[in-house]
C-alpha cells in the first residue's frame, strides 16, 4: 500500500512539475519576445518610454514568478523524497518485524512438535503402567480371595478343634 501511495504521490509531483516546466517554457518564450522587442528598440525604432518600462516590469515579474515556481517545485520534490525515505524506513522496519515474528512462529511450532512427541511418549508410558496396575490389582484380588479362603479354613479348624476337645 505504501509503495502505491508513494508512486501516486510521485506521479502527482511529476505532473505538477511538468505543468511548472510548461509555465517556465511559456515564460521563457515571452522573455525571448521581450528581448526581441528590446533589440528592435536598440536598433533605433522609437517606442515610447512607458512601453519600455512596462516591458521591463513584466520581464522582472516573470523572472520572480519563475523563481517562485522553481522554489515550489524544489520544495515538493524535497517533501516527496522525505516521504519516500520515511516510507522506506517503515517498510524496512516492518520487514524486520515480519522476519522476527516468523522465527518466533517457527520456534513455537518446533516446541509444539516436541511437546506433542513428549505427550505421545507419556501416553505410551501411562498405557504400560495401566497394564501393570491391572495385573497387580488382579494379583491383589487373588491374594484377598486366597486370604479369605485361608481365614475360613483356619476358623473352621479352630472351631472344629475347639468343639472336638
């Protein structure tokens, strides 16, 4: 966007510059005409002093206008150059920021991948431990039933030995 804006602004400046140059050319032609009139005066043609004075005033006025137009053009060119430099600095900054953020994103993706692998490996370990836990629980059940069975047998023997005596 900034390139397009800058390009549009530069086109405007150059269009305005072309208009100023046309005006300068027109003024230059008028000055040439005035010079021609002055030469004819020198050659002996009589022109009233008032006309000569008016021609000299017009010539001075046109020179001042040319200087003013040239200064305005230079100012516009300087402003356009300054804006272009600022926009280039902004573009460079944004480019650097994009590169930095892209690196952060890649690092986060790598970390995410690593954590995913650790999670999968943890899930496998949990599965293994769950299987071992089931086996141990089954063994505990067997031991409880065996213990109960043993207790009943011992009670039965005690009971029978108590009554038999």
